């Protein structure tokens, strides 16, 4: 709550660092909890007015409140104009009451309240009610206009006509308001200045803008308050004034000539900048508004850029996008020079980040925004922004499952980082190339690139505690050490070094421990280490990492990481002999995965599901799912797991189909694994083939083909795959 209100607070009350999205969610939850606490103590009457002007984040809170209050002792009253479209469904506990225009009886009662109970001449009452057409504000204001216009003479119990003609009465609400304001004398100018400030204005800001002496200013404000066109709200620290209605404020502002209005906006903006630092900090969009009205586009764009960054930091994503988009439109009107180009680049990067937070890396708009940012940063010659936008584009193609495009961006990133000769980005560049190569199934090339990243990575310089490491993390998504060791563990296992792979996975998890405030890097480490343990067939470790990842992601409402946690748990549950539970977990994971727009890892996760179908005695579903996985491999070029998909497909055919079909699948898996340099998948597929051959009496052949690959491994490391191969070799050698 202190963060929401921009209040200082001590470290004693400091929460763990959260992402902007998580901070916003927890803040909204805290506000709902406050409301619930008040309702426990006593019934609560809550009023939210004029929501046709509501901002997106407040609307999000109100929508959540609508759902929440049905369980509480709360009466929630909301007022809005007809043009507002609610974002919530029609709840049983909600009643909509359209407010019609008031009838003659209620209109007359309202007139009598304004006159203090004294009656008006019948023809005056008829004229007021006819002209106001049942609009309460117009009835009030026109009645006051008549009383102030001098057309009536006040008696003890009633008013009488003073000989004036009724045509002096304004025919519109706007005209009535103008007439009332016009009769305020010196107070009119103060009302006009206040109207330019806004619907609500403080005495301090008004005093800073006007040249009126303080005694005269207070007298003018007193007269405004007495007219009931403006209300005063006073606290010991602050006195503010509020126009009775937005239409009153509009009428006062409309009385000003354009040049005078422009000068006032400029004066207000300068006063806010110079004397109200807390408003500059909390509401930069307000200063932007005044500078825009003053035709100072450069200043307006600058403050809108600040407002966009602030909204993004609070995960107010709709507001951030609106501010940044408007700033980009403004800045395009300015003369093109180096300063404008730098500012525009900052805005384009900010827009890409906002779209990323709003829609996720997979969204097409995010990719387009990063393409624009990359091209613009190249034109401007900003190396840091160029690399940041290249990384964003790489990540977009990574999540979209486009490894060919990934590799193009990774090569471009590394080449540029080498030319800049900055070691941190060079480490990142080798990691991107290694990851891209691995996803395509070029295991030896991936291993080389990731080794280059490891030998250049300095934990003291690039680690989580260093300024450089934190900068790299902010620019390129996650902790560098976590990402390097995560993919190195996969590359080592695939290339036939399981013991080293396990050490790399442990290194990624150890670095995660130092990142307790960086959820993205922690999740990243858990998923990739968990997948390394899947490859190692370490079921206990898979269960541990999968459960932790799912728990953390569920607590924070992050479907991307929830899905990956489900994939790990689904694989583990299949091995525990509970295929139906595994199918449910994997299907839910794939549903969440599709929801995020992600396509990376879909082939291997479909293979997990197909394997669960097979374990659950659903061969037709398993067959269809394996075919779908291989179709996606062919479409996307994500080939790293292709040998394993063929091998698992072969296991299905060995159980339910002709042995020849299973043998063909195993041979296909072996050929692909050998071509890729994926020695561990080659060993696994060869073991499966040898088992089928041995079962068909071809034990000598099975022994020979398995021994050829088995002897290339360090057999002392004791992995499950090597254990299976050794057992089969011993059985086939001793018929």
C-alpha cells in the first residue's frame, strides 16, 4: 500500500522484490482485503462515481470488487453515464437502475429546495420546468440563475415578478452556467484559472499560478463557494476546491480566449515542475497534459514517456501503452535531430517492453515492435538498445518455435557484441547461439558455443550480485549464469556426457539460490534443470523441481511457467504408474501453453502425452499424438528431441504393432541422433532396438550394435540409460 501511495517505508516492512505484474496483483488483493476487513467490523457503504472516466487499473480493481462484495456486508453504489460498457457479467447480486429525467412533481420540489421553500410565480415555475426538461443539474442552475438575475422580488413566503420579461432566462444549461459565472465579478477569473487546472484544484497551485493578492484570492474563492458552483474540501495539510459538475468546469474554461488558456496551461505546467515535486513524481501525465495544451509538444512527449515508464513499472499496462503510443505520435511532429531520434528509440523500446508484459513474447505485435526497435536503434547507432531489441526479437522467435529465425538473430547478436568488445554481451551472444543450435538439433555446434559462454563467464563480474550482472539481467531477460548452465546441461547430456550434465544442472540451481528476488531466472533454472533430470531419468529430482516450479508459478498466476511445471510432473507421474493422472497434467499443461501462444518444446511435451496415453492403454490416441509431435518438428525445425520422439513411437509400435514397424522407428531415431551428434539419444534408441532384436532371437546382432555405442561412454557414471544398456548386453552375451 505504501508503494501504491508513493509513501516512504522502512526496510522492516519491505516486501521481497516482485515483478511489476506481481506487485500490482498483490496490491489489488491488499485493497480487497482491506475492504473485507472493514466489512467484518461493520457494514460498509461504498460509492464510486462517474466511472465513464475511470482508468484501466481502477476499472480492474472495481471489476474484482464487484465479484468480491457478494460475500461481504457491503453496499456498493456505482454511477455512470449510459455510454459506459461494464467489463463484468450480470451478477445476481447486482441491480441496474436507469435514472430517468425527473417528472414535474419532483422537478418542482427541487426548485423549492433551491428557493429555500419559497414559491415562485406559476409562469416562472412553468418556464423553468419546460426549459430544463427534467435534468436535475439544469433545474438547480437555472433556478439559481433566475434568482440572481433580478427578475424576481423576494417576499416573506414567495417570490414575485419584478416586471422583467422571462426571455432574459437562459435557454440552455450551458447558457445558464455562463450567466451565473459572468455575474461573479473577480471570482470569475479565479474560476477560469481553476477550470484550466482541472475539475479539482488546490489552493497552493492556484496561488502559484495567479497574480491576484492573497486576500483578494481568498475573497474570490469564498464567493465561488457561496455560489455553490465550487465546493471546498479542507484538511490541516491541504485545501482543495472541486467544481460542482464537469459541465460547470467546462463552462468556466470555455469563457477563456484560446491564447489566454494556452498561457495558463504553460504557467500551470511550470508551477507543477518547480514547486510540486510529488506531483511530478506521481502524475507525470498531468504535466504532459498541460504542456500539450500549451503547444509545447517536446515537453509533453517527454513527460508522457516518463508516465509510460512509471505505468509499466507498476504493471498498469494499458495506461503504459496509451502514454507511450501518444508520446510517439507527438514526437513524430518534432524536427528530426539526434535528440529526437534518441527519444523515439527509448519510446520504441518501451513500447516493445509494454507489449511484451501485456501480451507475452509470442504475440505478433511484440515481434513487430522489436523489429522496429532493432531497425531504429541501428539507424540511431545505439549499441545497447540495438542488442536489447535483438534479444527481444530472438526471444520472440524462441517462444514462437522458430529456430531458424532464432539462429539468425543469435549470430547477428554475437557478431555485433564481438565488434563492441564488451564481455557481458559476448557471453550472452554465445549463449544465444548455443541455445539456437541446440533447438535445431546441431548438438556439437551447440556444445561448442555454450562452452565458449562458460569460459568467458566470470561469476564475480557477471553474477547476480554485480552491477554488470544486474544490468545484463535487465537487458537480456534472465541471469546470465543461470541461462548458460541451463542449456549447457542439456548440451552435455545430449552429447553423451551425463555426469557433467548433472553438474551443470546443479550449477544452474545453485545460481538460482542467489536470485531470490528474480522470479524469471528462478523459474528458468527450475524448468531447465528439471528437463535435464528428465533426460537423466532422475525421477525424484524431476518431481522436486516440477512441484516447486508449479507451486511458485501458481502462486503468482503465471500460466507459462505453470505449463512447464505440469510437463515435468506429468512425465514423473507416468513413470510412477499413474497414466491417467499424467494425462490430466499434460493436457492441462498443453492448454496453458497454447493460451500463452508458445510453440517451443511442444514436440517433446506432446511425446510425453503420447507416452502417457500408451501407458494408459490408449494406443490410438498415442499414435495420433506422436504423429502430431513429428509434424510440428517438420514444420518448425525444432529437432533436438526428434530422436526421442521416434524412439518412444517405436516403443508404442513394439507393444501394439508389428515388430518391423517398431524396428524402423528405432533405426530412424538412431540415424537422426547420429547425424545430430546426440550420442545419449543414440544410445537410448539403440538399447530399445537391441531389446526388440533380442526378443526376436537376434541376440548376437543386438549385442554387437549396442556394444558399439555403449563402449563410447564413460560406463562408470552409473546413469539409468547406461545401466539398461549394460543389463541388456550381459543378457545378450549369455543366452
